[in-house]
C-alpha cells in the first residue's frame, strides 16, 4: 500500500523490492510507489484518487505479463490516467506486449540511472502531470448582471455552418 497519494502520478511495479534506478526515479518525481502490485492493490489506490499518470516499472522479463495485465485492467476501467511503461533492461519484444495492453508510451532503457530515465520522461509527462487544464478566458461566456448571457461578437472564422 502507498503511504501517500498525489494527483500528479503513481509508480506501479510488480516487484516487491526496489532496484537502484527505480528508487532514484521515485525520488526525482516524488511520486509514491505501489510495490508488488496486483489488480486489487491498484484498485484500492485508485479508489482514493486518480493520478494524472500511472508509470509502470518493469526491470525483469518475468514481470512483463503481469504488468501487461495491470495496464489492460486499468485501460478497461479508467481511460483517464496517462499510462507509461518503463522497461528497464527488458527484451525488445516487451514493447509490443505493453502497447497492445494499452500503454500510451513505452520507454525501453538499458543501463540508465533513474535520473537519466526521469530526464527522458520529462517531455512526455509534462502534459500528463498538469493537475488542471488552463482556462481560456475567451471561451467563457460573460454573464450580464441580470443573469442573462451577454451577446458577444464572434469572428466569422470561428463560426461553424449549421
């Protein structure tokens, strides 16, 4: 079970113990890690809060099938979290299995530190870790003081034909 939960992200691994790159990656992002993950434990964590990103960590060949099942389970039940799989020192065939399961992104790495992996993931996770979308003031209809929607002029190129 995870000690704290955050809206930004959650790291999920089927391993019971940490590897050096995983521990370093968790420290860089500050995300909680769900150890020895299974569907029940993942459901329990996601019932508290839905993070913007779920990062699945694999660092042995034996965890590919179990992780693919977790990704598929998450895809079927909740399409919202961005699903990233990091396959550290795992064979090349794992990427196809993880993508077929529903991972949005798969990052295969070999012999990299957790900080290097975090730098590689930074451009991918930037949109996923926004806790709320930016509000465009022009898209909000102005309300008149008497609770009527005010009439606003729209440029002709913004209007759609019926």
